[in-house]
């Protein structure tokens, strides 16, 4: 991607604009890539998290199908109604938290009860209007620093892949570079095609999902235990809000988009609660894939980029039809390979956010602190580094602006 997010014009809150009519081929291509990268880059984490809290093979498959519909329909509705590139994803940090937590009292039904509770809490958060004002008050250099920190690890992945899988890593990188020299729009899709072909040729390994290509749904009656509510639901809610929803809104703000917060939280919270009995984990606003939908490569005109988020939502729904096959295919390959493809797609966004973060000299140090803390992977109490990056950077911002009385 090229260009700086700060260069984009601010997108009004109006539902649409004259220039927003008509299909955008680049937005449609970006949306398809978002679905593929968003699904493939972290599906293994979702499988691991569900298995850790007691889900069996059928329940994992059902959860993947249900969460695909939850993400897809939420993204389509939010992007279509607000005409903004609002991307939705499952809570990857939350699933990592589940994997670290392990079995809970009451087994998987208690975990499902926790998922349902988290969905309800997100809806409550959607009705709490001060949260939207807090997001709008985040200084742009800090928000861009946080975005750059989120993207840095992924942007390093293409080059780390060369060390871990030299042949495949060089092949993917060379495909991206050569195709991009002549047709930049098709560089990343070509790299994705090469990566998928490499995954398909890998020898099969044992996986968590069945070989049946037609997954089925499995209903789980939720159970509510104090242990699961306190030990799982509350941390999962905090992680989802701090590591996904707040950074997701901040990322959109760096590209000039200010979506209405209550509908976004109400939609994702309702979808999470509705699909929880099918084993689906929580869904939330995306951060990294939001940068792909909201960036200039989705479409030169900001008012048409919402189509990328809608297409991404459709892609998530399409992928549910092959949930078992998709997950099995992805788990056959080194995770670094898919991360490498995502990193190539985000190099331009990383450059734009880095430039916007350090452009203002008076905000440079707070923005760099935000970037470094976010990129460090720092985590306390299950809350991811994006939240702590904003917190540390915000503290530096206040400190640099503070002047003693009479000074």
C-alpha cells in the first residue's frame, strides 16, 4: 500500500456521497484478500482456544461456521449502513487468553455461557456514550503510533519467513516484488495464490478438525458458573475491548473515519451472544484488517472503501462453507507463511502510519513510545500491548505538555 493515512480526507458521517456510488474493483479485491488473510492468519489460534476450554471436534467445527457468519453479517451490516470500511474479526487476543486459561469449571458449556455474557457486556458498552468521546480524543500521532506498532511484527514476517522456510519465503516475496513492479494491485493476490499452492502441496498432518468437507452445527446449552464468569468472561471482555475494539476505532480514525460507536458495539455484541450457543467465540471490530479496508489501496476515493469491508464480510461467510477444509489446509503450513502474505499487504499502511506518527516534532517521543510498547507485545492481566501502548504514550503526551504553574 502506498500513501499516508493522514493524507486522506476526513470522511463525513453522512451515509453516502456522490463519489461513493458504483462498484470499486480495487475495493472488491481488497475485501477478498481481507477475508482470506484475516481467516487464515489466525484460525489456528481459534481452534487452539476452543479446544483448550473443552470443545470437541464437532463443537470446534460448529464454532468456526457460526463465527464466520457472525463476522460476515456484522461487517456487511455496519459497512453498508454507515458507508465506512468497518471490518469485523474474531477476538484473536481473546482466543489466546482462552488457550492460556485452559479448562474451566463446568466445561465447554460454561465457556459458552462466558461467550454469551461477553456479548451482552459489549452491547452494554455500546450504550455508554462517553467511550466514543474518549476514542475521538486520542491524539492522531498516538493512534498512528499504535497502528504502526501493530503492523510492525506482521511487516517483518515476510523476511522472517525466509529464515524459517527459505524456499517458500523467497518464492512468495519474489512473486510480490515482480508482479508489483508491473501491476501493483495484483501483487498481494499473486503472493496469496503462491502461498496457497505451497500449502496444498504440503504433506498432511493430524489436525483438530474432521476430514468431512461439509461441517455441521452443534448446539451447546450455555451454563453459567461463577468460576467461568469471573475467570473467563470478565477477562475476555476486557481483552476484547482493550485489545480489539478500542484499537479498531483508533485505526479507523487514523484514516479519517469516525463510525458511530453504539451501533458497532450493539451489532457485534448481539452477533456474539446470538451465535455463542453454537460454540462461536466473540467477534469485535478489527484493527489490522481494518487498515487494509480503510487504506488508499482499497480505493483512491475514501468514500468508496466501505465496499472492501462488505466484500470481506461476504468472504467470511463463503469461507464457512469450507470451514473444516480451510482450517486443515492452513494448519498444514508454517504459520509464518500466511503472516508473510499479510505483512506484504500492510507494508504501505505501515509506512503511512509511521510517517504520520513522527511528523509533528512535539509529539514524536510520545508517538514512538506508543509504537515501541505496542510492538513489544507487552501484556498485563491478559490485556494486549495495543492498550498499553496508548496508555504509556498518553502518559508521555501529558508529561510533555505539562508545565509547572507560573512557568
